[in-house]
């Protein structure tokens, strides 16, 4: 199942706008030419930015059954070389100005500002028949661990997303997320298979040019992780005049209840459909969504399973939970569950190790209406004075009282990190509401985040 092979049907419809329009026919001609220079089915590293070169390369490789590994273009060279040694790609699709690659590799083909660099070491990869794509998990782009995705994973998930968002050919999403990130890529996949037009830009939402482009091109939709919505809130999004905007989506982590409620209200007033969604790279992208009409009734919920997917809960003994308001591990079943992980090239020949079932590692419950709510990560549970504490729930509690905090720690020692001079107030809340003693409140200058806006808890300062 490779839905990009059917994109010809959209012919002269505009596929991409990036300072100029490219029809589907024009995009496919360029994309196929890029992939044609690779030739056989093999492994290619793509150093991605939000530009037409990255996008057309990706489309060509998927159509031509070449397996791309999507990496951030800003990856450090020592990390890139480590991955090259581990996976031995045949080619690297990257900026023509990448001096390190220019010095060590031959140029195969050039399009725009990108070059297809041919790696000097020839290696015959043993690639599983259904392997289509390798994506990093939400951690470091230099990690050797990738998620193995099949063609069925990619396009079944894209079809499901298209159904619940009701994506049409006249939709115009704009790139607000990196395309090497599963959420950003899912926006591209789900809109292309519907014949929509993608507005491609690398400009930040903090820039006036971004909003000018939205108005000029009559953008209908964009997506964001919680950090994006925090910035939109600071920008006073409620005052923006964007008459063409009809859909906003949010995923990539839990948005605070306060902001969920605020954006639900603002979007209702503006006639915009606001979808809160839940997913993981291990499930290609999306596993659940909250229907926009339930935004105010079910604030904080991840909603219901996507079309053709199923959510369930398991207790500590592996038994299925059937009663509402009982916390257990969230399990997902669907055709979008990945084949498994790869940590070196020998893993690329592996078949499907998940068989459509994913243990998410998230704790959740469902209410009497069977809407699901995440309470935290299994690995984000610590014991303080014998009590099980969810660090995510502590963050949510403090957020409700207006404190922008993140929590970390180990058993018997919880750390609360804040950007403001509000340590005294935070201590009062924790003691008064949770009756806890084994914690410290620490002021830091900034919260460490990755390229996708996710908090890097492992990089928070450690205190003894």
C-alpha cells in the first residue's frame, strides 16, 4: 500500500506553495527524478528542513520504494557520522552547502539548494519488504534508535487522520512543525493523499511574515505541540484576524487544562474546529483525537480512538480494565502500529515485531462516556515517603494555580523547577494539597527542550 503512487490523479492541482506554486504533476516529476538517481531499493539519509527540497525528496523516495531516514538538517556532524557508520546509507540528501559532505562525497544530482551525495562505501542492505521509512523517536536526533514504519503504517494512519479531520482537496495547511517529526510528517501525508495544497515555510510563528503568509495564501489549518500553543497564548491569538483558518490541531504532549479550555473557547468563538490529539512515533503518528464539539465538555481528554483503531487499558497483571475511572496502562491496536525499532542496519531486515499492538507506557483511565484521559507516564512515577507520586499530575496541579513548572526526581526526592520567583508559593501548594515533605523547588533560567518543543527532563539540573 503506497498511496503516493496514486498522486498523479491530482494532476494540475497545486501540491505545494513555497514562494511559487508547484502542481502535483510538477512535484512528482521532480521527486521521481531525484529518486531515479538512487536507482535500486536502498537506504538514504534525508537531512530535513521545511523546504521543497526535503519534501520532494521524501515523496520521491517513498514512491520509488527507497527507504529514507528523516533527520534534522541541524544535526551535529559527529552524530551524523556515528549514524552513517551504524547504518551505511547509500546516499545522503542534504543542503549543497554542507561542507563536510562536500569534502568527503561525490555529487549525484542537484535540485534547488539540495544535493544527492553518494556515500563512498557501498553496502548491500537487506531491507524487509514492507519497510518504508525510519523516524527518530521524540528524543535526540543523534540517537541510533529509530522507529521502523511500513507503507501500510504511513498510509492507513494518513487515511484515518483524513477521515476525522474531514480533510478536503481545498484545504491549505502550513508547516509549523519539522517534517522529520512524526506529527509534522503526518500533516504532510494526510493532506497529500487528499489532494490538498501544503504551504511550506521555515518561518517561525513568532515572526510577522508567518502570519502575513497565512493571510496571503488563505491557510486553513495548522498544528502545534503544547509549546506552540503557549507561544500563541503569549501572542494573544484571540485577537488575530485569520478569516480562512478553519482547523487547529494539537498533539505532541499534554496541553495544560487551562490552555485547552482557553483555546477551545477562542476557537468556538472564531468558528475554528480545535482538535486535541494523542499519538506516538511508534504508532506512526495519531492514535486518538478529541472531537472538536467535545472540547469544553471533556477538557484534558485525549478523546477516542482514531477510525479503525482501538484503545484499551490493562492493569499491572495484564488484565483488561472494563470499569470507568480505573487507571491502567494504555494499549493501542491498529494498522498504524510500527514494525518495531532499529538500532543498527542489521535490524532493517526484521519483520513486524509488534503485530499491530502497542504498549504506550502511558497511564490512563476512561470516563463513563468512554473518553480517555492520560494521567502520566509509567516511568514518571516516583515514591516519596512511601506514596506513589505522578510527576505529571504535580505539574498539572501547579499549572492550575498559575505556576509554570516542570518536575523531576527519583524515589524520596522530587524536584520542582520554576522560571519565576515563586518558590514560596509553590511550597505552600505542595504541602497544603499533597502533604509532601521530600521535595525541593529550584529556580532555573530556561526549560530545556528538543527541536519539537518537548521537555528534555534528562537535561534538568540535578541536585543532591
